[in-house]
């Protein structure tokens, strides 16, 4: 296995005080020892968590989930052209990638290892809408009676639709399906109960992809779904919200790679991440972005990481496939105490959720990467689970991070690991699963909001 950075540097970190770089006589012996131990370490860290998924003995007595919440959700049966019908065209749903492998297994994508049941999948970053749909369809609080529903879910695969028409020059055509969807929903009887205020969409792309404005000088391919007045009455869940104007816009997590069937699989994973050895002070997984102002910080992070012997870098150059390999990515993060999360094409990154899953404390450079996005999911005190750096202190990342005491690091990591279940999309067919996952948290928050605001007028 080769990394951008010499492997021995990773293992030097915990031993640094003992072996100073000047002791030339010891150097070769140490290098051999370190190489050997790093291979062992790699094996332990990379292989064990992923190839031996935690087995539980409760499979035979699988219990369906029961509704412990105090709400009911109704799922609209909308024409297939608005969701699963789109999948027939999976080769052309995204102008960059063939989405066919990614839309399998209810959007979880391809299993990471063959044979038997697995909870690890190569899940695409922009596919949350499919997993959300599958989770709500199987949700214990789903009702088939719209008249007693608290909230109404409209399972539109708007993100897949948006990405399939990014290059459509004719704007009427680009908006066509979204407009038809809104016409369909707003003509339903239950819409009128509160003018759509108890209705919601869950979309797997960023809000920017649905907020084309007439004043945009540059066309990024967005449609106008979220600008439509009727949609402004609905709640819209996206993996990135518009942080300033998005009143009824709510952030939901990007999906990561772990989709457990049972609570005990989750608990086993959390314990593994508590115990794993983390020789790197920090790490960065990502690439440069040309000409994007908000991503300029990336050049700086890559430079500082490359110069530090306590940082592991996984560069994502165009065509580089290692940073799309889930095990490689999670391996780097699970070996690190802090994971740098710089804005990229937009403020948020899927990588933040990979870091949390790996028990790696995220370091942010913009408040919009996390704090203004996922309010339903986060503790109030941002310092309890993350580090924030502005322009002033981001020029000395290693210095700033190494000032945080070991006991603080342990406390923050514990908070991060406790957050894993909420940021996880459990398997849609999960049984014996009594933790709240990303979808449970969202539904609960929507129901609470609907109960407090809805004026019944039917
Ligand atoms: C829970 O549901 C019951 C029965 O519908 C209702 O009486 C009660 O007020 C609800 N509690 C809350 C906290 O919403
Ligand atoms: C969940 O179960 C249904 C019904 O058996 C099946 O069609 C679907 O493929 C399953 N989902 C996954 C992700 O395995
Ligand atoms: C754009 O598409 C619409 C709907 O298909 C069509 O009516 C219209 O003529 C098209 N406009 C142009 C400029 O091609
Ligand atoms: C949005 O809801 C408000 C209040 O219920 C209503 O007056 C308004 O007409 C609705 N807007 C649309 C476009 O339906
Ligand atoms: C960086 O500076 C900001 C504001 O000046 C401060 O809130 C933050 O705690 C600092 N971060 C570190 C790691 O020192």
C-alpha cells in the first residue's frame, strides 16, 4: 500500500520523543522496525473494522421497529416518473458518472464486500433522497391514513432529476418535471389543509441546485424548484441549505458508507472507534479547486499538511481513485485525531460525515460547513465536538491543534462518537434497531414543527 506521504512518518509520531532525527546510527534499524509495525498497524486498522462486520446473534429473532415517537407520517404515492421511473435512465442521471451502480439497493449502492449480509456500501454522496425514501417507506410511524397524518412526505427524486438536466439550455425544459411535481402535489386534497405547510421534500443535493435566480450571471445548471412560491410553503431538506435565506430549508446529513441493520452493529462500531490507535495529529482528504474563492483555503491546507510530519494527506487529483475508495478514506481518518474540512465546490462536504463515522474530530474553516447547516443534529456547543479556525489561526494548523490538551481531545472525540448514530442512515430494512438515525431525527423535528404551526382549515 502506498500513500502520498511516506508511511514511516505516520508511525514516527507517537515515538517522536524517543527517536530524534539526529540519531543516525539507529535510523536504519528503526526504519525497518517501523515499516514492519506500520504494515501490522495498517492491517489491524484497515482490515479489522471493515472486513469483519460485527456479528450479532439476534438475527433469528429479528424484531420489526415499533413507533416510539408521537407522530405519523404519510407517504404520497406519486407517479413513478417523479422517483423510481427516473432510475430507468440511470446511465444519464449525472453528467459526470454512470449512476446505475449507485442507485441499487435503495440507493445504498454496491456492497463493499461480497457474500452474506453487509452493512457497508460504496454509497454515492448525492443519493440521500433514495435512502430517505426507503427508510420512510419502512418507518414504523408511517400511516396509510392521510387524515390523521402529522406530516406528508413527497418522495420526489429531485436531485437525480436536477443532475440529469444540468446541461439543458432550455430553462423551461430544465424545470419541467419539477413544475409538474408541484402541480401534482398542490392539487391534492391534503395539500389544502395547510397550503403545504405540513408537506416536505428530502433532496440529496445542495439547495443551490434548486435555487436558480434570474440574476445569476453564471449558469451552474440549477432548476427553480425551491424558488416556486408553493414550494416555499413546504419544508425542504437538502444535504446543504442556503444559510442566509433558507427559512424552511433544513440540512440533513450526506450519507456515508455504514448502514447498519441492528443497533448492536452500531454500538460495536462506536466501541471500535473509541479504541483505535490514532497516530496522526491531523489529516486531509481532498484536492485543490481551481479559481474558487471559498476553496482557496485548500491550497493552504495541502501545503501545511505536506510540510507537517504529524499530518497524513490523501490527495484527490482528477482521475485519482484512492480517495473514492471508502476503506482508504476511512482508514486515513480512523488513524487521525483531527480531520480538516475545507469548503470545496460548495460549503459542505460528504467528508465531514466520513470523519464523524471514523471518530475523527472535524476542523472547520467556514461556519457554513456544519454549524449553520445541521441544527437538528448538533449539540449547541460547537466546541464540544469540533474545532473552528478563521484566517488568523488557520496559518498555523499544527500549532493550534497541538495546543489542545489530551483530555480535551478525548472528551471531544467521545462527543463525536456519540453523534455517529444520528448522522447515519440505518439500513432501510433494519430490524432490532432502536437508535435514532438521520431519518428519525428529521421526521421528529418536522412533526414537532408541524404540530406547533399548522392551522387546520379543512
Ligand atoms: C402524543 O399523542 C397523544 C395521542 O395522540 C396526545 O394526546 C399527546 O398530546 C401527544 N403528546 C405530545 C407531546 O405531542
Ligand atoms: C429491503 O427489502 C425489500 C423487500 O424484501 C427488498 O426489495 C429491498 O431490496 C431490500 N433493501 C435492501 C437495501 O437490501
Ligand atoms: C423550450 O422548451 C419548451 C417546452 O418543451 C418549448 O415549448 C419551447 O419552445 C422551447 N424554447 C426554445 C427557445 O427552444
Ligand atoms: C402559503 O401559505 C399561506 C398561509 O397558509 C397562504 O396564504 C399562501 O397562499 C400559500 N402560498 C401558496 C403559493 O400556496
Ligand atoms: C481560531 O480563532 C477563532 C476566532 O479568532 C477562535 O474562535 C478559535 O477558537 C481559534 N481556534 C483555535 C484552534 O485556536
